[in-house]
C-alpha cells in the first residue's frame, strides 16, 4: 500500500512538471519578437538566345574641341552582333563597365529592346564622347549587353585637346590607347631628335623577312598635317635608296588612330635587306627613312624603332613599331606603323 502511494505521488509530480514546462513554452512563444514577412527573391532578368560581337575590341579617337576649319575624327566605331544560337536573342539594354564607363555611349540601335533572330546580325554603333566639357586622355571600358548571353567588348579611346601642334596627344598615350605596353622614352609630347635610343628603342634601320609569306606594314596612328602620305620600303643600290611604294595614308585621315589607307599594307621584299620610308608631302621636303644617312630634312634620326609589345608588355616575335618624325619637334607620331614578319638585317 505504501509503495502504491509513493508511485502515485511520483506520477502526480511528473504531471505537474509537464504542465509547468508547457506553460513556459507557451509564454516564450507569446513573448517572442514577431518576425517580418519574408519578401520573395526577385527573379533575374530572363536570358534569351546567344550573340557574339566582332570585333572583340574597339579603338576610338576624337578631340575635346574641333576647330570649325578642320575635319575632326568623330569617335565612332561599329561592331556586328550576330545571333549564333538557335533561339531569338532580345537585347534589353547596354551597360558599360571598367575604368571609364561614362565616357562611352551606344547610339545605334537607338530603340530598345531589339530582337536578333537566329543567324541574323545587328550593327551597333558605339561612341567615345567628345565635347567641350570632356577632358583629353586615354579612356577604357567594356561594353555589355543585357538580356542575352554576350562576351564583353573591350573599348579604348584616345581624346586629344584639339587638332595639330601642341594639341596632339603624346606618343605614350598613343601606345596606351592601342594596347601596347612599352616605354617610349619620354613623358610628354616632344622629345629630342638627337638623343637615341630612348626607352625601349632599338637601333635597327634595316630588316629582312623573318619567314615565308609577305611583310605587313600597318598604320596605327597619324598625327600630322593633312594630305596624302605615300609609304613603302626601300633597298640599297650602293648608298642610294631604291623605293617601292606600298600604300598611301589618304587625305582627310589625319590626327587619328588607325588611319585609312589606299593601296596595300603588305609587300614581299624577297631575301633583300630593306628599310621603310614615308613621303610626307604636307612638309617642305620629301622622304623620311629608317636609315639616318638617307634623311635630307632637318631631322636625321627621323624614325624610332621599338620591339612591338602586347598589352602585358611581352614582346611579339618578329614585330616592331615604327615611329616617324619628318618635322623637328620630336613627337615621333606623325606616322606610326606596326611591321610584322621581319627581323634585324645582319
């Protein structure tokens, strides 16, 4: 009997403890801080289709102030966006990222969204802004499309103060805008025309072909007076130059990067040693050669030769940058070429 009473009292104690715990739990729930309702996670912009852009990089040039008497570079470049997928691609917007995104704008197509069907292409015009409120210098960014799979397009722009004279950009800025990581040898616009080599310059007036095929001589900058400027290569007959015209920097294409050319940019000199020249007809004398002894103008060392380097500063095999100075101020950007498939002549 006594054991039964003990078990009964123990059972009632357990019941009382359970009630106390339940009450404590209810009070805790009642006093807890109410939680705000959870907002639904926003859905990402749907991606449709897939497009690719060519070229993968655009290089621009223009000026802060364009004189009314000049034809200034407009700072416009075009790329072709092609739908390489099997579904329609709808572009809902354009964004710019990188160092200077506010310096660029897309002006064509003006209306968005725009849909590109599979296999179709769209021409996009991009602009390096140029206005009196802008500043001179080198500007870089990337162009991105919103709403479709898209590989960013690199943008690099060079904006000069104005046209010609001290308004021109220095050679260091030209190399930077072109994506050439090199030391030109002086920081500002002008340098000495009697001190050489400077920076990464090498003394290399004559070349030979480095391999089979042709040699290319591509103009990448021209900051000179206007006028047609033939260019080409020469061989030597004794001490005299035997010239072969390759192409011409056309009139109207001056104070700009990547000037237009009539004629060709490639030639085959065979096995002969050769140098290069320009015929700057806007100046008072003709023919500027890579070989100093041939120059009859006011500047004997009229061409600086640099190993061509990529954007990482790595020298590209069998490629050089040629910087011409037909005048006397030593800016060495009157005509700038990249020559490939060459090596120094013995």
